C-alpha cells in the first residue's frame, strides 16, 4: 500500500475485498485500491497512451499548444484495453453496487504536461438533490448510479497535479458552491467550496499502479501540473447502471471495432453494450 495514504486520511481497500470496496463507496464515496497494476503494466500502459492518435471526437486537443491530451473511447482502439474494464475484485464490487447488467459509458486516457491542469472542485453527476440531514440520518440512501475508476500511472506528489477529493461529500446531497473565500488554499487559481462537514479536501498521493474508484456525487478536482519536466498519465473508466445511456462519441456515428469485439469476453461484451432485450429496449 502507498504509505502516504495513511497520513492523508484516504480510505484504502485491497483489490480482492469486493465487499470492502462497496462499503467504502457507500460510506466515503471513494476508495483507493493499491497495487492494481505492477510496474511493467504501468510502463506498458504509458507506452500505449503515447502511441494513441487523436481522433476528431477527442476534442481537438492536438491542435493546441501546451494542453492536456485527452483520448476518448480508447477501449475501441485496441483489444489491449479490454482487461482494464473488468479488473478482478473491482468489477465484482461495481456489479454489487450497480447491478450485474451495468456497463461502461466511457474510457479515456489522459496526459497532462507541465504547466497546465484542471482545478475546479465539482461532482460529475448529481441525479437529484437530497437534504443533507436526510442523508446523514440514514433515512434516505441514494443508490450509486455512476462511478469512475482512475488508474494512476505516476508516483504522485502535490506538484504532479494530483486528484483532490473530499471523502464523504456525496452525503451533502449537492455539489460544491462557488465560495471564493474558501479557494486557493492549495495554490489553485479560482476554485470553489473545498470542504464539507468539517472534512477538508485531500490529495490522492498514490503510487504508480494504484487506482481510485469514486461515485459521481463525491466532490473532487483535478489540479495544475506544477512540475517542470514530468507528465501525468491517467486511465479513466466510467461505469453506470444499465438504464443510463452509453456515451460513445461520435455518438450516432460510433462504430464498434470488430477486432475488439472478437477478443472480448462475454462480460466485457456486456460492459460494452451487449444486453438482453429489456423493458426499454
């Protein structure tokens, strides 16, 4: 386990402990899972990201100077990416939380060079607001509709644009407000509310090969790469319940890669969208 995690108050759980992962997702809204990838896997994934070619639906990042590289739908580029969709232990936890008919709604690779980064505290998706007191009383429990898995491919420190997260903030029943008086505590430009219920944001200072799973309503943020010569690499996978539409750009023009489908297991095919006919299609 990354020793620093004990000092910064982030919950951790072994990859094999699926029920522990679920428990932390319900209570803390996020969970760090150490040693998901070994060093050889980390180096190979970085090599694979470096070899990616920008497509028009990636957002045109290749046309800019000094910007974040963001590659969407990388699962569809090569069978290489398939095993990361259903990592043992983690996928069982995701299915316990979102159903055995859940699927992915996106897979992105990110490369953040020195000098830039995203710093806005936010939630990815809030299905509906709920009064904080109801959530804290445990009288109301909101199911997990969306979750995101991050694979970190660097040994993270505070200069190398770590993710920041406010554990437990999904229990606020809302997103962070734009209170500028609470911004800039970590040197960010601008920023929003970065503390909830006495819990302050913490940086995800993990080792290369560690992962973090978090639900869409937990408050989190990227940050600026303050280093002079290091690039942050990240693989990101979004999961959702089956009733939530898959979001594969270029959307109506999206075509599955036949080579990927030929190599995918039945579970992976289902995660990619191979479902039985249901009430809504």
